[in-house]
């Protein structure tokens, strides 16, 4: 450890730290242009100079490259320092007058434009782009060309580079924003579509999947990370102050014993491409409601500004189409109502008017299903305030003409055909279960319907429970739901799970299967038909511990008393308690003998 003084404040520095790094730990701002934590400092721009007045050789030194030595006395804002920065910025201003960061920094230190031949670009020749390409990424596809004032960043022989991988690291570290990787790369730059924003913007290989993610920590996309593709880079590991990057970490399976499971697998939307008449996937201005939701979101690809994907301008006329795939008896549609479309379409119409005040919105619908507290009032508000024009009917075709989308449909209330020249069309596609939910249901031994939604034990008395004890449902895994219903069901499922695991002893219905150990021959045909995984092997041993037989055993906590094992057992060794043959015969005899009330 080295002890030094910066601006009269004492600081402790680790071996290898620079004056710039130590100053940052003290909250002292030292301006710099050529420094980036991912590459080794070289002090090229000379803007970060500080004055060493004691403990070493006195004079002006670059803070980004000068080591923090024991006993140094450093001043970051002396007259000599300010004058040096001013002169440096005047020269940089003459070379790169169009660089906004240079102009801001020049105004800060009182630098004036010199009567020199002015440049016309933003590059200050700091070399950051070259060094990160050579030292960190690896291809070294850029270099300095020319000498003196003619010096510039280029590729060898000024030809498009075949070794450039288009990673964009050079543009990322450039302090003036003058680098365009496309100028150096011979092939189109690959962009990683941001899945959360439906691909309308791009993301980096290290990213947080979505806002409010749990845990809210970034992850590395190995398929697109330069380190995993080429073995180069590693900048993130170099600059991570917490040393949290571990390239050798692998996915692992962790086995846990749990007392309850809540299944909340969410939903997917039906792909509207199956309806070619609407043009989704062929016309960029035809989007789904989920994509529209991201467009108008403040955290979306356009920071909440609604723009046409084709032109980037606000749409003056927009058409919302409901029931795309919902309430259709024939495939590929879904016969059920998706429940939430009517309400979020009304919400989208209000959001559209907030974004485009002079815009006009049309909504084609089959029926308005707004069941819920204040839901009908919300829809009536949209109609009364003329936020949108509702048209009862279906749309037959959407096609482009003259830079707009022509929407042809019917208005069954007026009995006529409607043709609207829209700039954007929004499709309210049907909700469907998440992919793989059937396989999950089979693993958990819970039921599902013909559409893939998970089945509850009883639609009225047990709406969040399944036939398998300890497994509960929440959200759209059960059926299409809006946010209030999903929250209510999730709270109920959590309460049921807590009620199950907070008791030392559980009570349940006594009507479960029982095995007669005297007659069971251990064929285990019952195990294959048990839908709840309640049957397993049980070893019978004598007093000496020798294995005598292996018979079926029923887990009382899992058995639901369905009786499937009882009717399968050939030796009649399994019966459902409370419904044994002798009990049923006794009931029948009591009735037939006249002792029962049925006589």
C-alpha cells in the first residue's frame, strides 16, 4: 500500500493504481479523453495532467498513466494545470471542432479557437479505438494512417477489413462518438435483437433481460459474446470492480426437496403470420398488441415515442383489430375468448391519443367483453370521449397502397363495407399456453385441457389447487387472465402453499388407497396407472433383516383416492378406504333389507 496526498486529502493506493484511479476514490474529478478502464493507459490526450509538487520529480504528469507512489503530493487544480489543459483543448478544438465533448470541455477551461487551419471531423486521434481492437478484442483491424496533421484512423491500405468482426468496441470507447464500425467492416454488422422489446432495438451480449428482473443482475449471452466466440476480449472481467465475472461457470442442476410447487408459466401470443390477409411479417407497420405496448412504454425502444417502424414518424391514423385467432372454432384459431384483449385495446387507444394528439384511432371488434370492476366504465369512457371509433365487424384484408395500409372490413351495425387508409395496424392476437407446458404438466402429474391450459381440482371450490397435492396454479398457466386476476390467484396460491408447509402435521380426506400386504404380489401394474405418482415399492423383511418380498406402497400424502389402482389390481390387493367391497355390500344389503330410508 502507498500513502499519498491529493488536493490536501490523504489516500491509500494499492500497487499498480494510477493517480486518476485514486482520485476517483476520493471523489475528485479529473477530466480525460483517452482513458478507458478496459485498456492500458498511455496518457495520449494530456487533458488529465496534474501537478506533482512533492515526494517525486516535480512537474506536470498524466494522471491516467502516472503510478500512485508512496509519499506523493499531488495537486489537480493549480494554475499550471489549468493552463496546460486550456492549451491542449485549444489544439484539440482546432483539430476536431465538430466534437461536442471537446467544445463542452473547451468552454469549461476557457479554451478559445486558435487561428489555425481547422479540421472538419470529430476525431482527436487519441488511439483508444486502435488499442482496444488490438489489445482487447484481438483482430487489430484498424490502424493509424498518414503522418502529422494528415494522420487518421483507417484500415490497412484503406480497404474494408476482412478480419473485423463488427463488435462495435471501437465505437463504444470513442470519446467523441466519431467511429462507425461499418466503415471498417467488409460484411454487415451483426446486431443482437432485444427480445424484451420484440426486436425493435438491439442489446449487448452482457445485459439485464428486462426491467425489474429478479435477480436484477446482468448476464452474459454466450452465443454472442466475443470472448466465448473468439477467446479474445475479456474487458468485462478486467474492469469489474467486484470480480464477479467467471467465464468458467457452467449451468448446473440443483436438486431441492420442497413442500409445495406453484406453477406460473405465463403465456404466449398466437403468431399472426398464419393469417396472411393481415400482412403481419410482410408489412412493417402491422404489429401485435405486445409490440405496440413496448413501443409506447417509457423503457421501450423509442423511449415512449410512438413511431411507425417503416418511416419513424408518428402514425396519424391507426387501426386496432381484435379477436385475431380468438373465438374461432376451426384451426388454426382458438375457440376460447382471450379475455384481456378488449380492455388492453381500449387502454392502447387512450395511450395512442396521449402520444399523437391529432391522431385518429379505429377499433374493429366482434363483441366488447369488459367484465370486471369499473371495466365497462373504462370502455364507455373511450367511446364517449371519442378517443377511438368502434366498428363492429371483421376485417377481410390489409394491403399497402400509396405509403399507407388499406384496411378493408365490415361494419355490421350500419350494414356497409368500410375502407380505412391507416398508417399503422395493431393486431390483438390470441393468448395461448407457453410452449412446453404439456411436458411440465406430465412431469408434475397435473391435468391440462385440450388447449394446454392447466386444470384446477374444482372450478369453484378449489380454483388454485390441482389434483396433485401440493401443486398450485397461478396466472395464465391456468387460463387467460388480466393482471388483477393473476395477482389474486397468485396470492391465493401463495396462501395455500404457506398453509401447507407451515404445519407439522397435515390432515386430509381418509378416502385413499390401501394395500393388503398379505395378498400383493408386487406386479406394480398399479404404479403405471397412478396419475399422481403416489405408488412406489416397499420392501418386506423378516426379523433377521432378510428381504422377503417387494410390494406396492401408497404415499398417503400424494394419493387422491381416484381408484385407478384398485380397478387395475388383478389380485384385488388395493382398495379405496371408505369404498371397500365389504362396505359397499353392507350398504346395499342395508337398503334392500328395508332398514334404509330408500325402502
